[in-house]
């Protein structure tokens, strides 16, 4: 049986690990490789590493920090932030990434999904979709314009990306990130039901029960950030809890 | 003993090199046919789309060097993920290609093997494997954690079941590992499967077929 995944999500800024609230304010959270080593030791099923400024600053991702992180990881590493070309993808893989997640760079250039899927296979191409609710309606968020993208529906964009070759969806509730109010179960359920690739959900978890709810709603995995960086939660404890809630976890 | 990792320009070599470094093995990167012929043990890694990967092996004449090193000289080879698919006869990812042809069989989309129309493909994440007697040398002794990381949309369907060294279940029975002569290959990623994968790679390093 395929197991569900618990995936720590690491945000990089200036080679350091940071943790933010709604992509607005960030606090320093130490050296990313130190945290990656701890996650590996605790049996993380995978890890996501995002260079959060690369896309907006229109610069290449921080491959050096990535390399330091992957040296500590004997589980898969998904890397994102500023991957714009086949060459960027090759460099990220050379730095130890296994999968690439495209969010803004795919919105700006959807053909990038096709290019990377042909080059690396669909299993290595993850579409990141940042979603906000506007008057209750789920919308794709455009981080460059700081507003929802009006020309794309969440479902339409996900369907298009899968047609182009995306092999996984990283579904982030951007307006819940760091707020610990619970995950957007309606969104997770609808997206998971309407597509036939794995969906990894993130954003809004404040309790372990919230993570269990997202897995029960249909997510193949849950990504956790805030919950790990500034709390006494650890992966072993979280997995034990999820297993007790009938989630299929690797112990 | 030299361990060489074949670089055909699309694999993520770093993950494999990290694992060998962790095990204290100084693996080298093989880019030229003569490098391939000089290594005592070979690793054919893989992230990539099959068609393009096979084209690159041919363009660089690495296919001929691999044939000579493995089939004629009998050097042990570990294939990983796409590396397992490339040793088959025919590949169907983004167009049909001829593979290295060491294992009789086709590599086809997982969707064409399952009766479940809603199966999520790629098969992505950690899955339990069932070990055949021929796989025990590599995969046993791990106790209750026989779980490995898979990330693939295509699957090898060998004509001869005797080459299957391990299976996994995902929408259908899928091949998780094959073994034939001096070849051992896995669909999962041992280099990304923490302790279970570390033990498997150690076993490959000690394997004397």
C-alpha cells in the first residue's frame, strides 16, 4: 500500500532558514542544513525547499544552499523558487534535488511545465498552486502583483498543468499560511477528487488533528512549516499521532 | 575497486553520490565510453524521461560501452528507477524507443496496467515491497521497514517472471526490482530510501555475481 507523506517545508532566504506568516513577515530559523539533518534523522518522508525570493527578484535560485541541504537528505528533496529554464532545472538536480516545484515561473510561462516534463519526466515536475479565498471563492494568487489572478480558475490551471505534464500538485492555502486556523478541507477535497495526480496540501495547520483532516480529505501528503520550526512538535510525534488517526504513515 | 555512476546528462547524480559518500565509497562520475569500461562496478541512475535519456546514451556511445562492460565483461550493474527501465527492450515514454534490451519486456504507463480509472499517476511516495527469493540478498535483513521511495509513471513489464526480484502493489502488481546475471535494478530509489536503501546499496557493493 502506498503510504501518505509527512513533508517538512523549508523556506530559504539569504542562505538561511526562515519562517513566515502569509508570505509577509519572516523570522530567522537557523541553518537549513542543520534542520534538514534533524528531519532526515526523524524519518521525514520527503522535504520541500523553497527559495522564496528568487522568483520575485528575478534571479537564479540559491543552488549552494540547496546543495548543503541535500547532502543531509536521504529522502527525496523537492526544490522550488526561481526555476525558469531547463538549465536552472539541470543545476537544481545537480545540486541534489529530485523534484522541482514551479509556482510563479509556471504561471508566467506555462510552457516551462512541458519543457521540464519532457526533460525530466512528469514525476519530477510539481505544480505549486497558491490559493486565496476571495468572498469564499478559491482563486490562484499572483505573488508578483500581490493579488488573485483573475484569468485563471484553480481547477482550470491545475487541469492545464497536468495536461502539460505536471506529475504532482503542491496545494498551498496562502491566506492561511502560518495562521494555524485549520487547513482548507473543501479545497483539498475538491482538488484531490478532480485530478489523478498526487496532491500535497499545505497551509493553515495549527494542530495535529488539522493534518489528519487534510489526509482524510484526500491529500497524498501534507507539508508542514510553522508547526515544526517554532514548536516542540517533531516528525516522530506527528507521525504517531497521524497513524493513531488511521492515516497510512511510514514509522 | 572503483564504483562508477554513469552520467548521461539527465540523471540526478548528486543523490547517488551523496549516498556512496555516506557509505565511505568514493564513487566516480562516468561520462565517456572508456570511463565506463574502466569501472569495476556500475550504477545507471535515473531521473528523466525515457526517450530523451535513451537518445543521450546512444549519442554519447555509452550504450555500446555498457553492453561491453556488463554483458561481455560481467561487471555488476545497479540500475535505479529510469536506469531499470532503460535496460528493457522497448520504452514508450514520449514516443517509442529501443532500450538496451538486457531484460525482455516493455516499459509502459502504469495507467495501462490498472483497472482503477482514478489511480493517481505518478506512483509517488513510500510503498511496501514483496521480496522474491532472488531479491533477498539485497533486500532482506531490514526487518519491518521494507518500504522504499517510488516516483514513476512508467513500469517495466518483463516477459519472463523469473527476473523479478521484488514487487510492489499500486493499482496492479508492479515490478519493484529485477535481477539477471550481473544486473540488479530497482524501480524505487534506494539512495532516497533512508536506512532501507542504505542497506540495499551496501549489499550491491558486496555483491560478487
